[in-house]
């Protein structure tokens, strides 16, 4: 049954068009496209990948697990549609002025101005890869990847999916200070 996969592709395409309509830049305004955008520079979240790409991969693992628990009998393709809608809704919300300002107010991301459409497309692709991996890997390997990427990003950039969620919803000075190296 191909319909869910066509719907998934349509949702992704509609999201990218929406981001362009919202005024997001197609790619880095620095004038070149690189594989990796460096956090803390004007290229952070503007290039193909960045240090937040792993968190989007983890979204795929989390969405797969949640949907398996809640709607296990639903065909996989339709679960993928739901996961894609959630991820795409986040990409749109994350790139609204209100959320960008929230990041800048309560996190150490003072130089965050939103994602390029290229970076958002890569984030969505990372979620799709995570969803596929979660379906293929044993549960223990999925947990190891989730924990591993969280530890890696916390060690290298003092951020990650869990810290990002905490700081957006309930900012804590102790986390902000640690992230700032205070």
C-alpha cells in the first residue's frame, strides 16, 4: 500500500513550502552550503546538518515507540504519516518568531535565528531515518542510540533533546549556567 508513503512525501513537501512562505531562508545566507553547521556561529542550523540533527533522529525512535505502544495494529505506513505530521508541525512551530524568541530568552542560543529550509529538510529526514532504525533494531540498540546521542551532545555542546525540552518548557538557571560554562 503506497498511499501512506505518498501522504508522507506530500506532508514533507507542504512543510518545506510553508517554511519558505514563512520567510525562512532556503539555505545559509553565508553564501555556501556545507555538510555541517557549527553551533554558536551564524551557520548554526543553516547548513545540511548540525549538532541538533541527532535530536531529530531520536524523535524518530520516540515516535516509533509511542505509536507502537498506542496504535500497534495500525499499519506501519500510517504510523509513519502520524510521526511525519508531528515532526513537520514541530519544524514549523520551531521556526515561528515566538519560538525563536523563546529559545533566545531562556536558553544559551542567543544567536539562534531559526533553521534554513535545507536544515529543516535534513531534520525531517533524520526523523524518518530514526523511525526506520527503530523498526529494524532491537529495543536495546534503540535505547543505546538514544542514550548515546544524548550523552554525546551534552558532552560536546552542553545541549540535547532532553535539555532542550526542559529549557523550553521550564527553564532552570542551573542548566543555563552549566550550558554557558559558568
